[in-house]
C-alpha cells in the first residue's frame, strides 16, 4: 500500500512538473519602437474580452519590453500606464527613454497597450469629420459618436472596455511573463488604472509612481471648470510677476472675457480645412475656445503663449488663437482611441455627473459646464459596463507610492493627490513648482528622484529639492513688446 501511494505521488509530481514546463512565456521577437534604443522585443498576451466568458471572443494585449541596459537586471520591471483614457502605451517610447533612462539601468521598461488602444483590439474613430466639427461647442459630434459606436460594435463588446478589466489584463500579462511583482508608473488616467490595479492585485505590486493624480473617486470632468479657473488665475499671477509680460498684457482677464463674449455672438470665424481640399469659414464657438485654453494650460510651455493670443484676438486678430483651437482639437482626434475613451469615461464618469450642480457651481468660470454637458451627451447612447461595488472608493494600501503633482495643473491639480494620499499609508506627495499636467520642463529632475524611489521602493530620504524649487518657463520676450 505504501509503495502504491509513493508511486501515485511521484506520478502526480511528474505531471505537475510537465504542466509547469509547458507554461512558457509568450514568444517575443525583436522589434523597432519609436523612441526606444537598445534591445527591444515585442509580444502579446491573449485574454478573453469578457472575463465572464473565458471561452468567448479573445483579444491580444500588445506588450513592448525595452531590456535593462545595466549588467544587473532586477526581475521586477517598470511598467508605464498611459493617460487619456484612450492613449496607447506602446506609443510612449520617446517619453519612456527621456524620463526613465536611469530606471532602465536596472529594470526592463514595459509598455502595454490597454485593451481598445494601439495593437490591443484598437477602437479608433475619427470624430471631427466636417469643418464645423472643429469649431463646434462639443468634442463629440453626435452623428460621429453614433457612427463610431455602430462601427465598433461589430468588432467589440464596448461594455467590456473598463478600467477593472484593463487592470486584470495587466495581471494576466504579469503572470504570463513570470514577473514576481511590478513597479507601476501611471500618468493622468494611468494613475486611476494603477490605483485600481493596486486595489485588485496588491500582492503583485512592489512600488507605484503616480503623476498628475486622478483617483477613482474623482468624477472627471466635474472638477474641470473650477480647477481650470484656478490654473488661469496662476497664469495671471505669473504674468503680473513678470514686468515684460505685465507691461504688454496688463488686462489678461479682460482680454479673456472680451474674446469669449465675441465668440458667443458668433463674431469669431475661422478657416477650417475640408477633408476633400480647400477650406470653409465657420464661426468658432465660445466653448471650443474655452476648452482649448484649458488644454493649453496643461502644458507649462503652451500656457505662456496664451496672453499674446488673447490680446491679439481681443484687438481684432483672432488667427493665433483660432490656430490653437484647430491644433488642440486635431490632436485629440488623432491621439486618442475614441472608442476606448468613451467606453471608460461613460462607464466610470458619466454615470456620476451632476448637470444641475455643474451649471450652478461653474457658471462664473471661463469653462462653465461645457465639458460636463458634452460628456453627458456623448454617453447618452453609448453601451457601458457595470462598475464593481467598490469601483469609486478610495484605494487603501501599504505599498510604497510616490504621488507627483504640478502646481499649475488645470485638471489634476495637487488637491486630488492629497485626497488619494489619505488612504495610502506608505505614500508621499511631491509638489513640483512651475509644472503643469506634464513635467517636460523638469524632466531631468523627475527622472532622478523617480529612479531613486524605484530602486529603494521607498520615499524615505528622497531628494526632491529640484522639483520643489523649480520655476515655470519664462514668457517669450518677443511677446512682451508693446
């Protein structure tokens, strides 16, 4: 009897060993990715589109791995999570190289296309089809949204493109490649994804860096008007503190009010290119201009162009300002996978919008309630998944988390990071002076302290003095000539 039992146990151990041997990581092939040098390989991991139907439609999650450069590679990679929602992670190569070269000395950099973006069953649509779409009040023309929804429904169940499912896809990728833990970097929407992953798969996380923090509890765009108003006030502050800027543009708020009033009367018209060639001249809606100004405030380098553009428009030359509108809207249409963007935003933000509150609270801001109204309209007939019961609760964890905010950020300002920090007991919040939504003007500084944090998996003793004393780019001297 003992001999039979021993034989059975040996057979069982042999079968388990064979099964584990067959669980090989997905194949990786050398590839070229813009912005990444050195050894770069690409692959994918197949997951069910609907986790409740594992035998149903499968989708491939695209993965790019930039191998560590140094001789002593750590087993836990550094994973970049893109913003949006709707940006593709594998398109972040130039940023990854610039910002995380020091991290790559010891760790692989991993870029992943979230489901619905890049090469992970992409849900791309062009929303701005007609010249008037570029100048309309909404970023989501209703006819284009309906066309987008109907065309994508053929290749995807739009209800399955949610942050929770994306987080579970990331865990499937981790398991497939045998990584013991992950170091996560999230920017903007990527911070929400990182926090949701932390909630759902905490043991799989070694450290987290959150830049421009948008926690699950945040209802975007309910905060946009108030936070953008704050950011415009900081622009006025900085212009007043610069003698040349204030000398050339002493009435920045009055210029803003004048331009928006003229646009409200239909008095600002722009020549917009037609897809078939030529241009059409169309009235530029007030909300199109206001939304573009919020977009410009996101960049420390773009915000300093605002005073001259507003002054020129108020004085009768709207061309520079209208060019900003066309560039901003074209960039959104080209840079976002709109189907994924709407599936996430409609399922997780639109269901929590309060239009009466937005109209009441935001009426005196330059942005007003336009961003709230446009998302509500776009999501009215968009298929949405059901969020989990805890989806919007604060994330609680003892994993080391570094939260980074730009003082000037118009849509994820420091107060949202402070809110997230309350339940992250091993977290630290770093405020970067003179920085907006991105940190291109302090890239070297940020690279240094992020690498220090990831190496130690601790914010204790972190040297962030360069960010705390940084300043915004100076206003261009050419602007300041009377």
